[in-house]
């Protein structure tokens, strides 16, 4: 699951040192966009959620998941040119609060 605010965050910053991330790089089962979410200033709000309601179903977050390594694969070639990016920098932005 990913919130589209994460893509807005990455596209609005000067991240020349970071591998390009597009929605097609992310293996997401669910991409959330909802009325009012455009104004969310936290790019990874899903990292703080304990519960989420989709339609009439309430889901509980049991534990955080690791970031998916599919983001490290070039969707054009299927190759992993840099095995650490963009995960290393995503982790740094979230861990240091630089994403806020």
C-alpha cells in the first residue's frame, strides 16, 4: 500500500542523488487517493497508521512492512543497476524526519 503523497514528495524535491521513482516502480497492491489527501504534507502517512477503513471494512495494522525491493528494478530493462537505491534514501528521509 502506498499513499500518492509519497510520489508528490519525491517529485517535488531535488533528489538528483536518488534513483528516479515512478508509480510503475512500486509494487503496490493499493494506491490510496481520497478527497482531502492532496493536502497531506506528510509524504508517508501510512507509516503512522494503526487502522485504516476502506469502504465498510476496518483493517488493523499488525506491524510495519519492509520497503519493497521492486523499487530497485528498472521497469524498462528488468535489471537492478544499483541494489541500494532508492530504498537507502527513502529510509533516510523517513528515519530523519526529512520527509515532513
